[in-house]
C-alpha cells in the first residue's frame, strides 16, 4: 500500500473542516499575580540567579520574593530606583504564563515558540511624579501608555537610539520567524526585494527571557519565566544628539549674559594697550581682575580689566564658538563683525586715517593672545572699539548663540544608552505561543512594570570595595611594575627644578631623548591616597563633607 501525501492546499481545506481544540486566552503576568510593583526582584548575591531560583523552591516563596521587591525608592517621589552592577545589585523580571480558564492552569512550556523582554524609556513626567502607591492588582498600563514610550532601536549595525514606540503591542522584532500571521506570497516577495535593495527595518532591542528549570516550575505548579534587567550598557547612539535651541532655553537670559560684551550692543570703548604691537607675553587671561557684580563683566576702569575682558572675547570666539571655522553660523557671525571698523591711526585732527574690520583683526589676534603664537605679522592693537547699536548688537548675540548650537553638534559625544539620572524606564515581557502546529504563533504581552530610575554609578549603594595599602616597612619590596614612556619635552619638564616648576617657570628644553620610567603601581596608589587625604582636608573647609565621605574604624591587625 502506497501512502499518499496531501497537497498543502488540500491539507488546509481538510484542516479547516476538522474539529479544533477549544480556544482560550493565554496571559503573561508578574509572578504570583500581583501588580506592576511585583514584577522586579533585586538580588545582591554573587550567584544572584541561583539565589532567586532557590527562593522560588521554598514553601514560603512569596515572602522570600517580597523581601527582594521595592528595596529602594526616591525620597521625594517614591519612584523605584535600581542600582547598577558596580553597586553589586542585580535585577530580575519574574513572570508566570497561564491559561485564562477556570483554575488558571499553567501554560505548557512546549507551546512557547519564542519569548523576550523589552526595556522602554518613558516619555512625559506625570507618571511617578508624585509618591507611588502601588498595591497588588494595581495596573499602570493605561496610565503609562497615555504618556508613551521610546524603545532602543537598531537599524542593522547602526544604533538609532531611543525612538518613540508608535504601536506598543506589535511584535518588537520584525525579523522573527514566528509571526502573528503567516507570511503571504506578496509579503515574501516584498521582503526579498527589500533585502536585494539593501533596505533595513528598525528593530527594537529584545532582551532574552528564560523558562525556569523544571524542578522550580514543578515545585510551584507554575510556568515561571525570568529575565535580567540591564541597567548599564556600553551602547552609544549613532544618531547625533539634537543641538539645543540656545535662543529659547529656559536659561537663555543667562546664556546671553555669559557672552562677552563685544557680542552685544554696547557703547564705544578704548581698547587695552591701544596702538601697541600684540605680544603673547601679555597673557590676558592669566590674572583675572574683579568682576562687576551687576553684569559679571570685568571692571573696565583700568587697563588690566579691559585686557582681560578683551581676552575673554577672543577666547569665546576661538574656542567656545568656533567662529574661525568655515561654513555654518560662524560665517554669519564673522560677516557681522566685518561690518565694524576699528581705527588703527588718526591724524592731528582726530580723524581716522587707517582702520581694520573687526573680523580680520580678531582672526589675527586670537592665535597670538590666546594661542600664544608669535606675532610674525606685526599685528597692532586698534585704538578703540566703536559703539555697537541696537541694529547690530542683537544680531551679533543671535549669531553667537547659533554658533553655540553648531559647536554643540561638533563636540557633543555620542549619547550613552542610559543617559540622564532622571530618566524613567519600564519593562514588559512577551510570548509567542503556538497552540496548533498548523496555525501561526500568537503574540502575548504582559503589562508594564512600574516605572523606575537607574541610580548613577557614583551613588553609594552596595558594599564597599576594599584596597589594602602596604605598610611603610614593606616599601622596599614594591618593585616597579608599570612603565611610562616620556617624550623629551615632558622628561625635561619633570626633571627640572621643582621650585621653578611650581612658580610656572619650568622649561621643556634640554636633552632631546626619550625616557622609559618605571614605577611601582602600589606606590602610586599610596601617593595618591596621601595626596587625596591632604586635599580632602583642605576642601572640607569649603564643602564640609568629611562627616559623610570618609569613615574610618579600627580593625584587627591583618594576619
């Protein structure tokens, strides 16, 4: 007898006529059926996963897990705060999967075709802005979805950073093979065309979920799932951070006040050392004079005050604003400065006989007075800076603020994934459940966890690190174990007279050879500790911080 194989189309027609198992809903909820505040457990053990799973095997597992939940909340707003691994604290999401039928039987793990965890950043400020009062059964899903979330998105190898989740209930991984609906022929062709064109799709980062070991699930009579919650990451967004709108910031007034008076409307002013040849030895920023309390500008009733004020102006142009670089807002700023004529010579009647526009002058003066370059071009200080009226002054200020935004785009580093101590996050788990081999997997989401913040790395959470310093009697035993390669300039500088070096008279001249200097790393640590102790005592006069940043207690002599 020969077995016949049905054509797929004939098989689908036959399957449609056969009776199916009674359909029922699958649910994914926090372990124990509690609310949003019961989804996250914290462990401080070194083998933290094994410690939590061991708790779940106990008859009183609810009490054990409860002791790991909500361990730290903000003093002012009650928002959950999660520590980083550097604090020796680790966080797990705990779920259970069950069927929505009488008795809530556990879901057969063999029916899980895929699962995962998403960590999303909350938009808006309202959720958690007041003290949270979250009890069992409390559901934050509707509230948080009104605010919306951002997901950490990838575009192939490119990290696109945090982008708004437009459809939070869709499958977060469009490349997954197990879809909510089977791929049609048209969709398959569309996918192949996109691949041939090199097109990519944004994919939200999905974190793994795991089914607890069988002995844990059997002991509890539940299908338990767990996942680790990342609160630290080396990932950086490849998308540049948007530049601030400096002109419309809440502190825009302070930003304008910060800019030099030469970038605003102002009366005419005699320039410092008028008519003299510029000399890098002037060092206009070396000894700042007292400031005028009314506007923060240096007092200009003396030559030193005017020189310092002019040096601040050149420093802002050269370094802060990048005004001498080609293109962008810098060209507009220099164009406006080019409309200001600075007199360089006058006749006996006080009439200007020679002048230079401000743009050309500052471009030549900044490398000399700020950069310390020699004045090979014979540049002289003009006689005065004429009055700048209300027609040009505000335009100069706006152009300078635009340069700040451009400079921000040039200098701002890539944004870390977890940037900002006040950002709030939430997690959410999902399952792909296949109830019938002939049907596509069904996507099942959990509700969101309660929002949480991530403690910064410098927060004093968790156990302290212990570093043993050598006793003075063992100093001779500390052999050099780290080497520094010194170029001639640095070697000559550090080999000079320490007194001259402390007086700012050190010299980089001398023998033109490289040096390899080896030191003991424990000795460097000991020196750093002694210097730290000295400076802590000095700075304690300002901050008064010694009572809480340094705690010394006697201990038994180490053996």
